[in-house]
C-alpha cells in the first residue's frame, strides 16, 4: 500500500504498529512517526507515540516536548493530561505533576475525573486529607460516580475509619448491585480488616457468576495465602499466568505465594520473570532484595534496593530495607542516617523508630534504644515485636524488675485480648527464667498456654525446661498437649518424634515423623530425622536416600543434613560419597565428635587406615563418651 501511496497516514500507523513488537526497531518506528507529523503536525497519536519512544531512550526533554505538543493540539483530552502527569511522576517531579492536574481541573471544572486524578495523586504522596477532599469534590460533581465512592472508601479505610469506608462501599453497591468490580472491592475491604471468611464468601459469589473474573481470582489467591493455603494460592495464580503468560502482576503474586510457602528457588524464578518483563516493578525488586538479604547476600540485596531508590528515592520500605542491609554490613552510621530520614518523612509511622531502636541496642546505647522503641510503641501499642525489644533492653541491662513491671502494666491495657496476653506471659516467663525463678517462670508459661492454647512458643520452652532435667515423661506430656492443639502443624509431631528417639521408642518416633510429613511433606527436620532413623535401622534405605537428598536440596550445606546423607550413603555401602559428606561436616563443625567418627568409619571401609585412625582419634580427643565411642576405640585397636 505504501509503495502505491507513501503518504497514507493510516498505513504508516499500521506499519509502526507491526514493527513495535521488537525493541530493535525503535529507530525505524521513530522515523515513521516523524514522517506522519511532517504530513500532518496535528496528529496527536504520533506525538504521544514519539513521547513513549523518547522515554524508552531516556530522552526526557524530548518526551516532555512531545506530550506538550499533543496537549496543545487537544487541550480537552483528559488522557493526555494523565500521560503528562505520569511522566512528571516518573521523573520524581511531583510539583509539575500536581500542576498538570490543577490545569486539568481549570479546563474541566464541572467534571469528576480531574478531581479523581488529583485525589489519586494525593493518595500516592500519603496526603490523605487532601485526597479525601478531592474525592468528595468528585462525588459533588458526579454523585453517581462509583469510582469516586470506592476511592473515598479507600481513604477512610487508610485513616482507620472502617465505618465510613464501608458506608461508601455500600452506597456504591446499592447503586449498582450487580457490579462485580464494586462487589470485589467490598471483598477487598473485608480482606484488609482480616475478615477472611466474609471476603471469601463475596469472592466465591463473584466467581460462581463469573468464573474467570480476574480481580476476583487474584483476591481469592491472596485470601488463600493469608489463610496459609499456599497450594491453593499457587494453583490460582498459575491458572492466571496460563491465561496471561507475560503478566508481571500474576508472576509477582505467584512469586510472593511461593516465598511465603518457603519455596525460595521457585519464588526467585517467578520474580526474575517479573523483572525481565518489567524491570521497574518495585514490589518485585523489594521482595527479591528481601530474599537475597535473608540468604545473606548483601551485595545482591543492596543492588536491587538501589534500583528501586534510583527512581523512587523516598520509597519508605525500600529505604528501610537499605537501612537493614547496611546494619547487617556493620555500616551503622549510614543505616542511622536512613532511619532518621524516614522518621522525618513519616513521623507517625513506627517502623523507622523501631529499626533505630534496634540499631542503638546493637551499639549498647540503651537510653537511645528505649527512647525510640517507646516512641514506636506509642504510635502502635499492638506491636509485640517492639514491646519485646523494650523488654530485651531492660533484660540486657539486668533490670529484670523494670521488665516485669513493664509487662504487668502493659497487660492491664489489653482489655481481654487473650492472644496478646499469651505473648506477654511468655515474655514474663523468659524474664523470670533470667532471674533464676524457675517455678514462677513455669507458672507464667502455663498461664500463656491457658490464654492461648494454640500459641506454640511457651510449650517449646516448657519442654526444654523439662528436658534439661531429663524429665522425659513431663516433656512428652507437653508435646502431646501441643499436638492436641496444633494438629495443623508439622513441628509438634516432629519434636515428639525426636523425643521418642531419645527415649529409645523408635516405632513411635517413626510414626510421629510420618505424621509430620503428612501435614507438611517439606518439613525438613522430620525429613532429615526419618532418613537418619531408617539408616540407623538398616531398612528402607532407598526411601532414606530420597529423604536425605530432599533435605540437602532444601537446606544445602548444613552439617546435620550432610551427616544424614553421608550416613545413608554409608549404610548403602557408597563409602566414597559418604566420606565426601562427612569430610565437609568436619570442616564446618570441627568440634563435633560424631562427624569425625562417621568419617573414620567411612575411611575404614574404604581401606584407608591412616585416614581412618586420624579421624577416629580426633573424635575421641573431642569426647570420650559420644554415641559410638566404644566402636571407635575397637576399630583403632584393630587398626
């Protein structure tokens, strides 16, 4: 067509569109749009396309110029104002961005949309009062505008006024009872208040009528994640990805669910897909940085956070994570500077005070630590990690009575909240233990359990106290009580299995490990212990090898896990492989006699007497009475 009519603008647009699938064609596409504008300078579409190209090429001045030309041609086009606004926001220029919206309001004073844009701007900057005023103005201009009602509800919700928020949602729903977007927003409201059952009921109503309604499927996945049904969440997000394979949002949700599920390798893979398609995806960058941080890779963690801060220097969570990374790297001065900056930017948000308090505690600046931690608790009295940190500062200083008084005073404010009371009583037990008052500590732990029988921590401490006195029967009773309360958790079964092994009850130990794995097939302590138990009994060795490999794949070079794998190899007469695992164990934990003993056994079977003698001698030098010491002595005598 262009051969016959090279000036046909529709064909030029079509050609540019066909070429746009490949970023390598940008220069050619730019020439096409320039050609269109030479034919007709008033082609708004071409100006907007050139603006996007120049933005991609990091030529902001040219991008801005094209947007302004488009606006001059079509001064009533709301979308161009929106595009110019988003351009300024992407350049971290909020003043010019706000100016664009104010000009839009002057141009269209009687329309709701300009006020909605302005309200969204204020919400993005955290200015909820001005956001509320803008959305109220939008409703004044268009009382039937559902979007304005829903956004105003979001503001009230953010301000903690759930009643007004729900009222505006109900108004929107009354005006449009079959509007699934509004109904889904109502479900999101319940989700934001942890009323998961109401949220799930609404979402299921939507999906029964519209099974493929994407936002409802997304919310259901989030609800399932919050309910810790990670399998269900992963399944839903995977279905959404099948429908939209290139969606960064769906890959991010999948990555988040996998992260919560503990499948870190798969989570990183999903997040890598997000960042390949959308390098500027802030949430994915922060989650990837968080994973690297938790894995101890401070360099990669910092690299990802820096990419967020390069475009969003004031991002609160990114700055906090950078502060945490710097703290972990012992760069306290720069970490302190970041936390102080975040306090200035959000003085009524407790997190930066909390982190600054922890930093001061690490530097033994206890007065400063208490000052910041106390401020964080004043801003949100329900933050138990903050309160626990205050108690820890008192305990570090040996001020146990201050700590106990603080706990008792805080408990008076709980107003019947038994879940928080259980946490407080557990803290009280810890302080009483530090005071060497074991009977009072035991009473506190039992009181914690009475307040919240599903709270695991006090059970574990009680069991440990009984174990220290080798009172296995009392320890067993504690674990059995915990199992009765938390049949949904693998940990209690696994702990009971370990106790039964110690008591010589191998059959009962095996049964508990199997129950733990029935609850959570990836509960690595049970996986590892069951593999070791099978190896010790010279049975189910193929299953033992499968379990031991599973544990090593999940936890990597952890000595206890490698020792189990080595022991299974040893029992299967794969002595070379066994020796490699045991040798690594001795290198990582040279003070553990069992690892040297196992290495000596493997070398003996391999016909390497000198190495066997060295390993067994090392084991006996560390301890004369470890489990296997007599056999080690016998082998040394034979050698």
